[in-house]
C-alpha cells in the first residue's frame, strides 16, 4: 500500500496542472490513480482513471439504476390492491423511493461521461442488464412483504459495502440509498410479521411468498466467485469490497434467525449451522435458472421490458415539455436542443 506522502507526491505530479485530460505523462496519472485506490481515497469525476475502470463503473452503476426503475413494476402491481390506506401509503412511498434511487444512480453514471438517454437506450435494446430478481411475478400481497424482507435485505447486504466504493459519486449515492433500503426492509419484515401472526391462510400466504422469493434472492448476489468474470478486477479497484459468495453467505446468516422470529421457514433442507465455519451451510443454487433468466427467459422478462418501453414512450411528452420549459427559463444560457440539463430529463 502506498504511503499517504507518496500518494500525495504522485497525485501532485499528475494533477498539479489541473489538467487531468492531458495525455502526456499517463504513467504519472496511473501512479496517482493506483496510489489513491491503495490509500482508500475517493476517485472523483475529474480525476484521471483507466478506461476499463470507467467502463466497469458505467456497466455496474447502469445495471444498478436499471434495476431500481424496473424494480418499481412488481411492487407497483399491488398499490391498487393494498389491504389498507396505511399499507397503500407505505407502498407508494417505497415505489417512489426506488424511482429516486434510479435518478441518483443515473446521475452518478453521467459523471463518467455517459448520458441517461444513452443508458436507457441500452436498457431498452437489451444491451444492458437489470437484476434477475425483477423477472419473477408478485402473485399475492405477501410478495410485497417478501420483496421488502428478502430482496431489499439482499440489496442492503450488497450495497452497504458500496458506500465505500472507490468512486466518489457512486459511494455517496449509496449512503442515502442504503438508508432508504433499510426502511424498505423493515416494512417488508413488519408486513410478513403481521401475516405470520394472522389467520392460518395469511400465514400460509406469507410462507408461500418466502418459498418463491428465497432462491431468486440468493441469485441477486451474482454468479459464484469462480464464475464471476468481473469480481477480481472490481475488488482490486475497490469498486466491490467483498466477493459475490461472501455477501451471499452474510445474507444467509442474517436471514436464518429473522425467519425464526417471523415463524416462517426458509425452503432449503440443507440449511444448517456449521460450527467449524461459523456460518450456515446452504443448498445448491440452481445456476442454470439464473443464467436462463439473464438470457431473457425468466417468467416476466418480456412483460417487464414491454412495460418499461411503453412507459418511456408515453413519457416522451413530459421530457419534451420539461426541455421546452428549461430552454424558456435559461435566459439564453443554453440552446436547449440537446436536452442536456437536469430539468430536461424528468
Ligand atoms: N442479475 O462478474 P459478475 C435493487 C451479471 S437490487 C442480473 O459477478 P459484477 C433493488 C453481471 O452484470 C439489484 N445480472 O458481475 C432492490 C455480469 O454481466 P455483464 C441491483 C447479473 O458486476 C429492491 C455477469 O452477470 N443491485 O436495486 O462484478 C427494490 C457476471 O457477473 C446478476 C445492484 O446492481 C443479477 N443478479 O457483480 C428495487 C448492486 N448478477 O455486465 C431495487 C450493484 C450478475 O458482464 N451491483 N449479473 O453483462 C453489484 O454489486 C454487482 O454488479 C453484482 C454483479 C454483484 C450484481
């Protein structure tokens, strides 16, 4: 690990002129970048960074942003049928939060030199992914609870370490997202607790939802470490702080006592405490199903993408109106024709 003083010298040499786009002296830039990562400092948008670091971040942040906005669909499915005004208000707030997370994340990706239009185009044309989890259907009201408890719980486990990601804008966006996800997780837990303590039918509905969401939630952490092409480099760059399998294990260990408190069982006959490892052993994940869902063959892939493209097309007038409004109020400071202001992309 570089000392802080060595890093400071390298950084001054590289960035001293303030012109990080200068292509001469790339070695010094690279040294400064490596030193900053080694010293656990944040890389900021104007800092020099390797092209592959930039493209890895764009890939991951875009996939994350897409997951947030596609993730609104399965839950929004239940807003009109929430069983009480209180539950409806909570669910609406949660779904709205997910839209907000998408906005923070698209903004973080834009600091890397891409645009939201470009990223959405890649999503709509299948060139970028979103999380596999949102290709499963929400069949009953209990699914809202299972998503909150398991899906948001998995998201928190994965995302808390991202608050320490080496790229500043992503790390900072994650702080607020994790706080909100924490609220989401608790509402799901509380919802399942109410159902679990309710009538036998309500308990059975909660159990059925957990049975269907458990394995897909474990898949959210990505493929096993030995089949994860990006993990090693992303961890070396401190984008990812833990491997997929480490986080998956952490999640299983968290969920087991919570399931007991809920009075629900996790659908895995191989799940048991391993004294030697200090962790729970768990059964084999169906990776063929995971890769199949990624290829577009999950139960809801087509429905999610059709709905996303339709929402985008139907929102065109909002984007146009916002662009016209921004142009009108820019007082000649911008032409408005590219639509490249925050206000133009509502
Ligand atoms: N689904 O080398 P790997 C949420 C892809 S929660 C789909 O391990 P990486 C929310 C991966 O992209 C969900 N694709 O990749 C919660 C790569 O494909 P490409 C979103 C997956 O990036 C509640 C290939 O498989 N969270 O937002 O090092 C309500 C090889 O994988 C999945 C995030 O995105 C998957 N489950 O690690 C609403 C968190 N897993 O790109 C919303 C940030 C892997 O080469 N992301 N792939 O074509 C991450 O932490 C990492 O990107 C991952 C994957 C751990 C997911």
